C-alpha cells in the first residue's frame, strides 16, 4: 500500500473505501491455490496482493470482535467469491 498516506487522514479513509469496493464480487485465490496461471483468471484477486493486515472470513468461521481500523476483512462464500470487504 501507499506508505506515504497518513492512516488518520481523509485520503487514507478514501483509499480504504476504494480498496474494499474494488474487491467485492471477485474470486479470492488463496496462497495455497496460486499457480502460474492464477494471474490470468478473470475477476480474481490473489491473496498475496491483499492489503496487510487482512483476515479472510469463510462461511461458518468464528471471528473475534476486536476492532482494528486498518485490517482488511474479507467475507467469502463457499466458492471463495468476496461478498463483503471492509476495514474493521
């Protein structure tokens, strides 16, 4: 991510919204499923390209309720399609 952005600034808040919006509806390719051709999958994002820190929330997963405003949370369905993305 852009290290020059102050994480308390309005610019960072807008950047977080842009990141989250750009991921919704895309297929998540997790680290252990990445192959040489993974970059060619349309409408997909590689786990290795995600903003850090991040958390992948799969159906049925229990999650902690701690708030981390700079952590990207991705809710995925059974097909690894991102249904929700946000920073919390």
